[in-house]
C-alpha cells in the first residue's frame, strides 16, 4: 500500500562520496560531500558515534574549480613500502600514492626554546633529542633515492637552530643533489645571534629561511606561541635583510585569533626585500593544540583565500588559484615584486584571460607548451633560481607581457595557502595526492597529514 506521507525535501545537494575520519574515534567512515547554501560539507557516519556535519569549503565555485586543475601526477622513482592493508595504513610511500615529494621535511631535533600551545611535534625545552649526522645522511639518501634530484627539503624540528651541529647538517644537505633547502625556525636565534645569520649567509645559494610569523601583535603571539615575540620577529627579519638571506614567512591561521591580520602580514612582508612570500596554513588539529575549540578556531582554505582578498588590494580572485599537483589543499598566487609593492601575474595564466585579447589571443589549446610552463611554475617545489627561470619562460609565451630584463628570484613574491588534513577534513582521495612528506627514522617517506595523524610517536 502506498504511504500517505509527503516526499521529504532535502536542503542540500549530494555532490559525491569519500572516506573521512570519525572526529571522535578516528575510524575511517563513509562520508557524503554535500553542497548547502554556499558551503561544502562532509556528512560523516560512524557506527559508534553517529552522524556529523563538518565544513570543508565556504566557496562552492572555488571547490569545483579545483577539479579543473588536476594534472597527471609526477611519481617518485622508488617506493619504500608495499600496498597491503590499504590507505592510510601502508604509508612509506606505498605504490598507491599519487604524487612525489614536492617538499620533504626532516626533523633534526625535538627540543625547542618555546612551548607553543600550537605544535604538531609537541616540542618544548623539556624534550631532548638531536639527530646524528649519520642518521641525517641516511634520511637524505632515502630522499635522493626516491626523488633523484629532490626539489625542496625543509630542515625542521623542534627548533632546528638549537641543534649543536646545525651548520654541518645544512652543509651535508647541500652536498646532495637537492635543489633548494629551507630552514624552519621560530626566529629566536636569528634575532639574538647575528654571527649565526652571517654563517648561514655563506651558504645562501639555494638556501632559504622559513620563518614562523603568525601575528604582528604580542597578545596574539602570547596566546598562539606562549611568548611575546614581535620584537624577536622584527630583529630576525632585520638580520636576514642585512645578510640578504631569502626568507618565506609562515603563518598558522586560527580563526578569531589572527585571521584579521593576513593583509597586514603581507604588507609587512613587503617592507623587507629578503622576503620572497608568505605561506598561510590553516591550523591543523594534531599534536599539541591547547585551547583549540573547533567551533571557534577552525578555518578552511577558502576562508583564508577570501580574507586575503578582503584585506589587501594586491590580489584579485583570479590571482589565487589551485596548485595543480594538489589543487584541493594548496592555492598559490605569483607576483612580480617592485620594491614595496607587488604586481600579481597569476591571473594572466587563466584560460579566460588568455582567450579574451583580440588579435593577440592565445590559449592552452593553441600553445600546449604554455600549459606546461604554467604547470611547471605552479608547483610547490619551484623555488629560488628555478622560479625566476620558469617565470621567464612562461612570460615569454604571453605576447601581452613585456618580460622585465632583471627578472630574478628577488623579483618573485608568492602567496601560498597550504591546508593539511586532520580529523575534520581528512579525505582518502586528497591524502593520496599529498606532496608534502616527512622522511622518517626508519627510512620511510610519510605524508605530512598521515604522519601527524597516525604515525608520529608521542614524545
Ligand atoms: S597516504 Fe599514500 S603512502 Fe600512505 S597509505 Fe595512502 S597511498 Fe599509501
Ligand atoms: S611550534 Fe615550533 S617553535 Fe613552537 S614549540 Fe613547536 S617546534 Fe617550537
């Protein structure tokens, strides 16, 4: 007998399905991808903990656009594990992984001179471990075996500048065929020890400092980093400027704390000619994450992108675009720097722009090499001289564009938004495209996301 109930109306559109994590027990759970108003949500269903909806993107158009940027993956030369149990339990990398290491990290110590309430590695002055030169070299060799010529290595920690052999470690890495090396740091030693900055500057070719820079305000830094650090950051930047060391600022973004400062941080970065760009990372809920309240503090890539657009007039929506190797979790904008300002150029590469210019009209279809140049440039691993060369090659393809004769790395300014996966936004499809990887103690290469969620040992 037919029922008499009216049909149920749903407020959301079912866009697709993935596998995510239960936010309570971290089990893999079936997950619907829903569009609701202008938001993309995951609806997760855990047998034990029930149904839960979580914000994934605040911008449906941008979320859909990301899919247009998928490209064929670049794969590693070798894998360290087999595909046996299924993702994410075979990390190593296993042959099921869909991207090589655009950016590899090696942690060289666990100790730190800060105890940040936000720290995925849970470092502090109370923990002590320094990597040996032998262990570090083994990890470098694992990376070189996997990549051939790795694009980008970040020396991380803990606070790596506290390692008693940090200069030797950097020197050792520089002997390997690695294109670009970055030193991740909270900046305290750079601020207080000018001699150290001078020593680093002797190795500055192919080397860059990745400087923690969450806020321009002491009270915010006190809450996010446990210390008033504005003066430290200023002095660190002054020393880096003095010795001409390429620097990228890295900002962990926590909603309600520093998300209103993104424009000011970019403007401040442009006051220093040594700064090559700013990387924004939405807070990842792993490791030590004290005082984190997901309802108040969680922020997603699309919200950061919108904040940047709202808080500076430097970039338009067509300038901050998905990164082809992992479009759903990384966005990038390129600009040409002119002293304290920047002329965005990424919008020149969008297909609509390429098509609308009358007699000069070109398109990816007519110029396949142009597409290759765009994809080459829009890569996390494009760094230092590489980015200037790739930018030059690309701009030469655009008849509308006069390529500046002095185009070098010092004229490049990048904005990157890099979102990592945690118990909220984990997606089995996206994690396979992760291109940011740790090289670990057992000569394994493990995606940043799965390492912090499942593999990292508690200190
Ligand atoms: S995340 Fe990548 S390496 Fe890890 S199990 Fe999945 S496919 Fe394999
Ligand atoms: S986030 Fe960095 S600076 Fe802060 S405690 Fe951890 S390692 Fe140290």
